[in-house]
C-alpha cells in the first residue's frame, strides 16, 4: 500500500518536476446502471487528472453523468470498469470499510441540500463528524471556530439552521466538510437552491479555499457563471468528456457559456 503523499502509483507521465501532484486520477471509467429496464450507461470512458490545489468544475446537461462522476471519485459508487485513484490510492482495491474511512479522512462532500441537523447550532453542525465519532466538542472547538471564521459565520455560530439563509447553511456545510482537513472537496450543485448573490458567495468561497488552503475541488454545476470561478471546466456529454475550458480569471462566465454551447450544445 502506498503511503499518503506518495504518488508513485499515480499515472502522470507528463508531470514535470515542480508541478503539483495529481490528486484525483480516473482512467477509463465506465458506469452502467443495471436496473429493471434496459441498462443505463452513465459514464462511458472517462479519463481525468486533477492536480493538487486545483479547482475544477464539471458541466453538462441533466443526465450527462456529472453526479455519477462525482460519486465515483468520492467512492460512493463503484465504477463498472476503470480505476479511480485519490492521492495515489486505488479506491477499487480498498475494502468498503477502508474506503469509508479514507473518504471520511481525506474527502469533504457537499450536496445541493445542506444536510444539516435542524436541532443543532451551526457550531455543532460543523463539529458533527467528530461528535458522531463519540468525541467531545471541546476536542475540536478551536478548529471549529477557525472554520466558522473561514466561512464568515463567526457571528452566527449559535444559530440553528432555520435561523440561517440558504447560503449561510451551505457555508456551514462547507466548514463541516473542511473539519478533518481533507485533501479534496467534492461539491454536487452546491448552489442549486441559492439565489445569484448567495451563489457568487459560495463560488468565491470555494475558490478561496482552493487558493488559501490548497484544497483540490471538484464542483458540479450547470451554471456558466459558477464554472467561471474554476481553473478548468470539464464538459460532459452522454457520459463522456467532450472538452475542457480554461476560464481566464474569476467569473469568466461569457467564455464558459460560449465554449460550453459549442461543446455540449
Ligand atoms: N442509481 C441509478 N440507477 C439507475 N440509473 C441512474 C442512477 N443514477 C443515475 N442514473 C442515470 O444515469 C445517468 C446519469 O445520471 P447523473 O450522473 O445523475 O447525471 P447528472 O448529474 O449529470 O444529471 C442518467 O441517465 C440517470 O438517469
Ligand atoms: Mg446530478
């Protein structure tokens, strides 16, 4: 088994000395859902390499396989074929239990629904992963307060979710995802329930977390404006990557919108 931080197994033949290591690597990933009806090919040969500290957006029409790709990278769904490595570790070679522990330690996952517990305060929700482990809040209190500051919620730490806006609730979820200091953050349509002002706050925050904390971020979005905050945009169509876009600077929505239409339209 490779030690964390050892990337010898990561296939990155083009990586020059001094370039960041590949943190997420997918090779030949296919995912076929076998249901009662005919099988659905959700991913049809996806290759992807995401360098450490990069912010990648995944765009594509509804049903193009975006969530499936995120779930496969997060080890929530097993690919039918292909290999996914995170920090050089082959997710498919791990036992279910090892994969669950690896995910808990090395990945933070954010969904469109904020998945906060309504009876807990913002501070307690951020601490939830530790509370679930049966450890006391005081063990992580300083860390939780630091994270509440990162997401600009210090003043609202003692509020319950129903006293917070949608954007604030998502910021609690982001702070919670950072609690264990993961290598990667996976976000599936994190602004899907938010208005445009709150969406911009979330995209700006994710960008800052990649820059300042060196987190590798994969964010699914169908909004060109949001994808414009990323370093690179992966465009999916019918389970395949049909192209990538590189926004020039923050919020390059026009380039992304035009490029996306050309690739996926
Ligand atoms: N659990 C599942 N069982 C069967 N089919 C699924 C399942 N999840 C997704 N699909 C199908 O796989 C395809 C890709 O879905 P998904 O990854 O959710 O796309 P997106 O997130 O881009 O909308 C769709 O056709 C969807 O209906
Ligand atoms: Mg989806």
